[in-house]
C-alpha cells in the first residue's frame, strides 16, 4: 500500500488503454470528484490502482490511468463531491 496526500480528489477520464475494471461500468461517473483513499501497486504490473468509494458506497481498486487530478482539500472529508 502506498499512502497519498490527504485530501487528494480525482475525476474520471475513462480510457480504453487502461486495464479493467472500467470506472464508468463500476458505479463511478464523470460529474463527481472522488477522494483517493489510498493507492496499491501490485508487484506483477507497472500500473498503480487508486482505492476509491463509488456512488454506491462500494470500495474499488481502479487503475490510475482512468483518473485525473481535481485538487487537494485538507478541509474536505467527504468521499466524493459534485463537479461544476
């Protein structure tokens, strides 16, 4: 497990060039910023996986290539918040 900066928020930008599971098929959407709860890097791959809570309050490990940064918020404690 690799720990991240506290309060890192990400948005979905799903790509076909990244491994499954695909976030849009797994309870995530493009209109929400998701708090990164952690990151995992399995030894058998060069990809890293963010640990996130989706819109159904399920915990998922999704490849980092499906996400882009939104920002840091040390005051925000929510698992997710709407964008725009």
